[in-house]
C-alpha cells in the first residue's frame, strides 16, 4: 500500500478547495443560506465553476444527455476502466454550502494534486458533477445518477414538476440545453464496465462524528428503507366514561402497543449488532371526529424503517405483520399495515472499505466506520455492481439547512484520505 506519493503536502489543494467553496457560496447565496436548484441557475453556476477549473487543469470535459458533468485526467492506458469520484452540485432551497459540493470539490482538488505533482495516473481519473440529487426540486430520487445509467423511469420526466417554476423535469432539461428524449429512451450515459470504482466524499448529515469527536467517517453501507405510508387501525368509538375496559376497541392503545413492539424489535436488533433505525413520523386520530371524551375508533400512522441490510428489513416486515395480527385479535381491532415501498441499500465494496480503513490508520487520520443513514448517488453506483465507497466529513448542525458547518481542517483530513485512496487504487494495477 503506497502512501508516500501524493498525500505528502496538500496545502495548495486545501487553498484551492477553500476558494471554490467561497465562490460557490458567494454565487448561490439566498435569503438564509445557499440555493442551487436542480436544473436551475445555482446548480448551473456550480457546474460552470468546475468546468472552468477543469480548463485550467487541462482536463477532458464531457457533459451527458442529462447534464451530468465529467472532468477527466487522462491516464497512461486509456483502455482501462476509470476511477470515478464526485457527488451532486444542487442543494435544497436555503440549504448549506457543503452537502454535495464537498465531494466534487474534493475530487477536483485530487486532480489538481496530480497535475501539480506533474504525474500521470495509469487509469483515467474522472470527477463527476451529478445533477439533481436533492428531492426538494423534483420528487424522484437520484435523478442525475439514475439517468446516467439509463435507469430513470420516463414518467419522472413528465410527472415531476419543480414547485417554484411549475415546469416539468423534461422541460427544465431542455431549457438547460440537455436531451431528455435520450434519457426517456433509457440510453445509458455511463457504461458500467468502464467504471473501475466510484468514491464519494460527503458531509455527514447526522451528529455521530461530532458526538464521537472524529473528523472522518468511513461508510460501511448506505441504508435502504421500507416505507409504510398508510398504516391504519380500525376500532370502535365509544364513551370515555361509560365503556368498560374489556369491551373497548381502542385504536390508539392498539397503535401504542404496536409501536412498543416495534421498539422492542429494534432493541433486539441493536443487541445482535444488526443495523436498523425506525421512525414513526406520523401518528394521529381523525381530527374531525376525535375529542377528549371519546375512545379513539380509528388511527393512522407511518413507518420509516432503514437498514444497510435489505434482509433485515424484509424479515422485520414479516414479524411486524405477525404482531399486527396478534394485536388485532387481542384488542378486537383491525390493523392493516398497508403496502410499503422498498429502496434497496447501497452496497459498499468490502475491499475499498478495508483500503480506506487501513489508509486512515497509516496516515494517522482519526476515523470511524459507520452506516450512512441518508441516501447518496453512491447507492446507485453500488447497486449497478460498481465497487463503491464513501468518506464522511464531520459537520455540525446536520445538513439541508443554512447552518451546515464543516471545518476546513476536517475537510483536509477527508481529502487526504481520498487522495491517498485514489493513488493507491491506481497503483494497484
Ligand atoms: Zn447530498
């Protein structure tokens, strides 16, 4: 494992990254934070900024039919599959400056490091600026990266409208100069067998690294989810004073019983070391009918269950349905969990995970392994069978808000790891 080459001194690249972050912030500043709408002005500005730097660094540029940007440092053997790194350049409305952008900036800094060293890699190294990752603008996940693999469902192009403009995704793509018809036809913009690996650096969107006082996280898996939007319990309304306990059909108590059982399952998984997080985000009676003196006759709730392991999710679904049947019998209600949607977890390549862990140790970068609770473009690459890995950077106050606070010193640690990983992968020819 070589760690002696490009990682030695990154001062110039950290300065470059700081300048890029400042430019991005200055040019997409909005009322409270930054706003870089998918297929909008802010996102385009970010793509243009990276393109300009690509020109300065004499990189090859390609823009695909969906508007994804690829900036490539040519390797000595152009026939080899490429090392790819990058992330998305859009942001939520009034978001922070780092969610997404940090990964593209880190990729550009990595290429700048190769250029400054005057060295040429064996393989091409490509930085990808992904379009439209944030769901706030168009309600379809991973638009840019799925379009890149020809996986975006055609309906998304016409059914998804940006709330601020009322225009469809296809209309916005055309306005920005891209070719939605090629995406509609399922034309792949990236050939899977041309990508050696995909590495995505991203700010952590939760508090774990802050809590553990560590600058860097190495991702073990990107959690998939089971989402239940229409869980329903039908009981019977009754008088709060007159109805004896035995004859009640209290939908709310049935719901509470169920949620307790869900939490017990969660704790059991935690004890067994299995990755799982559970959220009941909505839990309500009927506001038009309920009142303080009535036994609740109906209840609705949602569930969002996430795990790195889809088998864990499917197994817990089976057990929850057994619990629902039991509760229905015991409490004389009809409990229906309804349908779920299943987003597959994003697999992380074990060899790359091991490489990042080992490099962090060798380079003295304080780091921990952790699951990614949020979805990322890397999940799309991983699910296409491309060996994929992710580096998290500590970030205070979470993301998707103007208070994202990534320290450049932490970014520097993550960049050091990315630069070393890319070099090591390239050397392992
Ligand atoms: Zn992001």
